[in-house]
């Protein structure tokens, strides 16, 4: 943005011996509709203190991969901290096992437009935070949680009672990402974290790096190659529903990633 100074993010070193917190093992799906992409034998490990980026041209299977990770449809995931197989568990069970998710559709999926920010905290936090008491929603707790997100992520909004639809794209993105990060998840899967929010990009990217530094495994699906080169420790490419073997970002080139995005040399990840 003209006249705005963009802050640089500060990266941390990954732990090559970190425990595997997110595992996709031979994930294969059939399309749910005519516009969906089938996923073919996708395998990937994401370790504690690591950010793995998924690059790709739009419509190559990113949405389907994100949905399977969330548990919106059958997928494969293992949370090794709890030694619990979650292959056919839904999103609530996955959240309770320590995972958090940020879908690409901010309004209508990640947030309900006509609900307040405090009420939007309840949407994903009711199952894992102290938000239910005797069958009733503890709105005082929800308002406190929303207030912490607003302060920590510099969300420009008219307070916790502001409706989600009144926020700008960047501020809504900061709120949605912050809402999930404040839970301190062991696994975070985020799809297109900074779409439409250039002013929010540095804040969001630094928050993802900080979460990984605290021990989380972070999977970032993004069409912004510069973003992935800035924050990811390894980058894999999805093309026609197949996932390449991840490359170490420090040794990868944009040409290599670009060729994989074009379908040249795509190989399944080991």
C-alpha cells in the first residue's frame, strides 16, 4: 500500500527432530461435485515447530485438501501427542484433539456475517473453551476472548459487539486467524491466510511463525508464493490433486516451484 511501511516478519529455526503432529497418509478422495478435484494418494508429515506451505494455481485441489484436514469429509490425520487416530472423526473431535482450522471462505464459513465478534468466538470455541456452563453459553467468557484477539491482533472494529460483516477484509482475517491461534492449538491448518488483506499480512504471518516457534505444526495453503517463501520451512506443490515431495525452502528456487505448479515433475510426497 502506498505510504504504508510493511513490517518484516522474524522467522525461527524449525526443529528437525520435532514430533510429527499432522500426518496425511495416502489420502485419496472422489470429487463431491462436478467442480471438485479428486485428491490422489497424498502423504505429508508436518512436525512440531514447523511450517509447511502448499503452493499451487487456483483450483488444483487446495479447497478439497483443506476440507479433508478439517474433517468436513473423510480424511486421514494422526495427532501423535494424544496417540489418537482421527481418520473418520469430524471437525469437533479434531478441535478437541488440539487442532484448529482457518478456511478460505471468511464470511459464511469462518465467520457468520450477522453475528457479533463475541458470538463468532463461540462458533469454533464452544467445544474446546470454557464457553458452556450448565447448557448455556457463557457470553462473558466469549466477550473476553474476543477482546483479547482484538487487542493482540490489532483488529480495527467497533468492539466485541461489532458484527463480523462490518469489518474490512484484512481486519476480519486478523480476527479469524487470531481466534484460532489464541487457543494455542498443536496443529493449525490455514487456507489462504492473507487474501485481500495486505495491511494485515505481516501481523498474520508473524503470528503463524510465533505459533510454530511455540511448538505447533502449521500447514499453510497459499497461492502467494512470496508468502510461502517468507514463512514456510518446506514447500510442496499441489497440482491436479497430487502433491509433490516437499522441498526445503532455503534450498528451493521459484523456478523449481513454478515448474511443479505447471505440472512438470510432480511426484507424490513420501
